């Protein structure tokens, strides 16, 4: 089966590029902090379909995680700086895609470090029983 193009994905999922642009503007309101929503939408009309599809995916992930502030709090917690207000303020200036990517990488990293610790604990318990 042939691979579908980004344009085919847009037409299948959203109907038109205008509806896709509206969805991106809805999911990423913090992206146009210095400009009006209309200007942001005009600018998005010239962006590639594949990038818009990725932005929708990232916006949905951010929404699922609880929004920008919740992601900032989770990143600070994963970094061990949950009480550092300056660190959180600096993180809040990041773009939504950067925050989502950073959160994903820190989550993966924390899962990798937890597994060896748990394996060592079970090995110690097994050694004590023997």
C-alpha cells in the first residue's frame, strides 16, 4: 500500500488546511503571545502540512499533560528543582514543543534510572534469601 502524503492526512483528518490551522491556533495559544490570533493564523497558512500535523500532535500531548504550567511543574520535579521559582520561570519561556520534548526525554531518562535500581533491590533480596 502506498504511503499517504501530508496533504492526504490533512484532508482525511481535518478536511482542509484552514481547519487544521484553526486547530493549531486553538491548541497552541501561547505561541502567538506577541501577535494577534489572526496574524498567527495568517502565518500558519504558509507552514508545511507535515509541520502543522506535528504541531497538532504536540498540542494534544500538551493538553493531555495538563497545559504549559503543568508541564513546567513536572519538568522541574523530574529535574529535582520543584521549589526553584527562577528555574520554573525560565522554563515557562520555552516553546510548547520544546517543553513537551524535554518532558518526554526526562521521563524516559527517569524510567531508565529506576529500572537498574529496582533490579539491584531484587538481586539483594534474592541473595539474602539464599
